[in-house]
C-alpha cells in the first residue's frame, strides 16, 4: 500500500511549471484517431488516466509512443471500434471515445461507464447528441452499440452544458455530413483546447468558449503538432496549498484568466495575487479569513473540481464560509477525512459550512476521490505533525508529480511505499 506522508507547517516558496491539463489531454487523445496520420501532443502529463487512454488507443490499433513530454499517436491503422469493459471501468471519461470512434469507423461499441465516486454520472446527453446526428444507438445489457455511417449535420441543443456531451457531440459531428450547430455547449477552456487541436488537424470547428459551437463535418484530417493547455485545477491546488500554509509561490505557463474565480476567492481570503502574462504569483501569511459563499457552476463559474482544495485552504480561516456544490451529488466525501484532522466542516446535502479552527492536526486519512485527495494534501501541509494519506491512486489519476512539485516548493512530503 502506498501513502503520502506529510509534515505540516512549512511555508511554500519558489516557482513551478504547471503540468498539462488532464481534462484536455483525454479528449484530445481520443480525437487523435480522427486523423489518418501521426499527431504529436506535447506537454502531455504522465497520469494513470493517460496510461489507460494509451491502452485504449493501442487496443484500437494505433501506434503510440512517448517522446519526452510528447505523446505521438499514429492512427493510420485503426482496426477495431470497441473498447473492452475492463478499460471502460477504469476511467469514466473513456466515454469520450464514443463520438471519436463513431466519427472514424462509422460504428462503435463500448460498455456503460456507470456511476463513480462523485455519484451517478449519466450519459443521456451524450447519447441524445449522437442520436440527433442520426446514429442508431442501442443500449443492451450494460453495453452501448452505435452505428452512424450516414450521420448528418444537425442542430443539437444540450439541456445542460455538459463538458463530456459537448466533446462527444463535436467529435461525432466531425464525422457527419454538413453543418452541426451545438447550442448550450459547455464553455470550459478544455473545449477550446479540443477545438484548437481539431482545427490543427484540418477540421472546421468554431465557437468553442461560447455556448454555440459550429462544426462542418467530413473534412479529411491530417497529422499535427499541439501543445496541451496548463491544468487549471492543478494550478488551483498549488495556489490553495500556499494560501493555506502561507508562503510566496509563482506558477508558470498557466493562463491566469482560466483561474479567475479561484484567484478572486483567494484574494478575498487575504492572499496577494499578481498575474502577468502566463504567470500567477501568490503571497499568503497563512492566516486567511472566510470568503463569500462559494457556489460551483459550469465555466466561467467556480469549478466543482476546485471546491475541495479551496475548502481545505479555508479550514483554519477566521470566520465561516458556505460552499454550495451544484454540479455533483456526492462531492463532500473528503469532509469526513478533513474532520479527522480537526477541521470543523458540516455538510448538509449540497451545502457545506466551514467554520475555521485554530489548528489542524496530522492524522491517518484516505483519499476518497481525485480532488478530495488533493484537498487532504492541502490540509496536511497546514497540519501540526504527520499526516498519512492512503488510497493515493485517486490522486495519481490527475496529478503527474504532486510530491515532486510540492517538494520543489519546500514542502515536506514523501511517497511512502
Ligand atoms: C468534466 C470533467 C470533470 C468536471 C466536470 C464538471 C473531464 C474528463 N471531466 O466531467 O473533471 O468535474 O466536467 O466541470 O473533463 N450530466 C447529465 N447527463 C449527461 C452528462 C452530464 O445529467 O449526459 C450532468 C452530470 O451528472 C453533472 C453535470 O451534467 O451533474 C455536469 O457534468 P459534465 O459537464 O458532463 O461533466 P463531465 O464531462 O463528466
């Protein structure tokens, strides 16, 4: 069993380059099968979810190899259109392959990704988008088979701006004849990154970042070179870590605009933040105050993925902060672990109330999910004594080297086997 061991109380200082975004690279890797040539995807984080995606690509017939921090995907020879259940179960976002495989092969077969640690995560909007394009989608015994050799461009209206459904709709629309207009699309920066990648391959996709995305399908796509954007949630995690324990850090190669709701909350809490070009620096005394209610919502609102790390930063703040989680049902599982460390956080349905305490203390805790696990790291850095975090495989799904990064910033954190 592997653990992270942390000795709390050391302020963070220094500079760090933020890894590429997990939520960009996964759909981009899926999209790489739309090209008949080799795509070079740079600044690709080494994550277990990326390893799973590479396994899926290889299963489909692609040749994939690492070259430094770049992944080279040669999709000239896609021989299969199914994803085995064992790979689907490992990573919920493998559902994004549905639109990509359908686009490339005219048919696709996957098993149902099912629920996950954040609660039920339906894919009805994904399937409705594919059906709107004319795909025949059949759900039987936990598997989904689609045939869509004659998909036609159409208008797709998403009933809510789902990130995954928007990505699946864009990828499938690339294989449909004519124009597709996706309304109420998600506006996350990762959708813009996917659009950039597709356009670099020769696709005609416009409007990402707004709520209407327009795709002209059936272009012949070629290979390309693309650099993945910085991971705004990893950036938020390190900002929250320095805010909570104190110190002065500078994050490099980030897009400050992608983090504005997070930096606004941290400034309210008393941090000094300065953004310039592709850098964000944060200075904190480690003595924060409570902030106005934090309500998670689709981009450009406060990201649900940053809720847990901000909460952990505020556990020792002066005053009371209310969190309202509007995106996922089961997103306060880290709270019981934070309470083991002495935090006073009371969850009630979608709301959690954080009453700041004087001090957190080290404890034996377990990561419950990816971002909840990162929140335990943020709390452990502030705690008196040693914190041991178990079930770190959750954290490793999204953080390429959280131990190396925080060590570089002066934290006392170890990966214990
Ligand atoms: C993506 C991110 C995840 C982030 C989330 C919200 C990836 C790989 N993951 O997940 O880190 O937390 O966006 O920012 O990019 N919904 C439906 N039906 C559907 C699809 C979604 O009801 O068919 C609901 C979900 O239950 C949820 C809401 O829509 O309540 C938003 O989910 P969605 O934007 O789809 O999140 P993901 O794409 O799964």
